[in-house]
C-alpha cells in the first residue's frame, strides 16, 4: 500500500507541522530540528515509515502491542494526529551516549522496557500540541 503523500502534507499543514516532499516519493515530517518522521513510497505498492538516520521502519499501517498481547492498529495518517495528541510517542534508544534507534511507541500499548540491556538508555518524547 502506498502512502498518500499529498494527504500527509495537507494534514501536517493543518496541524502546523513542517513538512517537505522530496522527488514525489518521500515526505519528511519535522517533529523537532533533527527528528524527521519519513513516509516513503517504494517499489510498486509498498511504503516505508521510519525516522531519518535510524534503522527502525514499518510498512503501511502500524501495529502497537503490549506484553499481554493486546494490540492496536493505527493508520499512517492517524499516526500523525495521534502524535499531536500525545498518544503516540517517540522512543529513542541510546547506548553509551550514542543514538542507536528511534521509533514510535503507543502510550498504552508498549513493552519496550523489558528488553533493555546494560549501558542502554531509553528516552521517550511527546510531541503533543
């Protein structure tokens, strides 16, 4: 499933979030000066959602789950709205003071903390408006 990139830009404009479209295939949503959530249409019918400069990514709609097996599916457009409501948060994984990964978590459906290793730090950020 391709993302509707113009719809992403339009939604972000309505919410007051800076965005930029690149080559008609990529939208960068600026959450912070150096934090860009990217929506990229690749190969026929596929898309990637992830943060610039980090390995985490997702294809299409995003599923959040907790340790008990409960889950929530969120449409890629709703992800942006839920970020502005503080329901979807940005999680950063730091190891030895170096950013290793950045990904989305849900404020109710998550189980990130049980996987932490020595020398790791998790920073959770809200971009609620």
